[in-house]
C-alpha cells in the first residue's frame, strides 16, 4: 500500500509540474482569444461604417464583414496552435484557411452579381417589360420606373418604391398588367 501511495504521489507531482510548465502557454492562448475578440469587434465596426459610407450593398458588405471576422478568428486559432507548440499545423491552417475564405467570398459574391446581370440583360431585352409597364412581381404591384443591369424599380399605388434584384424578378412569376409600346415611351 505504501508503494502504491508513493507511485500515486509521483504521478501527481509529475502532473502538477507539467501543468505548471504548461500554464504560461495556456495564459498566452487565453490572451490571444481576448485580443482576437477585441480586434474582431473593432474590425467589424470600422468595416460596417466604412462600407455604409461607400454605399455598398448590404449583401456585399455583410459578406466582406463575415470574411474579415472569419479571418481574424482563423489567425487567432493559428496563433493559439503556435503558442501550444503545434507550429506546422498552425502555419498550414492559416495558409489554407485564408485561401478558403477568400475563395468562398469571391464565389458567393460573384454568383449573385452574375445572376443579377444575366437576368437584367434578359429583362432589358424583353419588349414587354419596360419603364411605364404596370406589373405584379412576387406580391408587389405597380409601375416599372427603372430597369438597370442589377435591379428593377417598381413604384406601387401608395407611392412606395420597391427595388427588386433582377434575379428575384426572373425567379418569381410576374404578370404584366398593361404594357406600353416602345414608341409610346419616347
């Protein structure tokens, strides 16, 4: 019994010694998490205000903010792994993660843009769908005020302006209530 007690004491001492040696790395990791949280908040606030001043679309600005936040946390994770002694994993994670984040952001952003542009080109080419046409699109009824490459502007009977992405116009069933010929619109 005395031998077992000494063995357990030896194991306990080794565990305690290891934990004490590991404590500085653990504290550094906690500090990195706190700093990352602060940096992420600051970056998000600065980006949101800057993008609002630049009049960037909410979808695109949300995407930029999400990628920035993800990048901050990805770098923080890589730094934590580095501090904990997993240097190769942290380097690989940081490099691969940044590439994945950028690729995903570009693919998501471009997909909506391409859909809007293609649908806009089709709408602009449609002789029945033009400025002055009375339409009903996905529950919005009114007169088409503008059709551009990305959006369609429809003003309803109450005077409210509805700005509808062209991909939504193309995807939703729409009814042309009254059409004006191209000569009438000149």
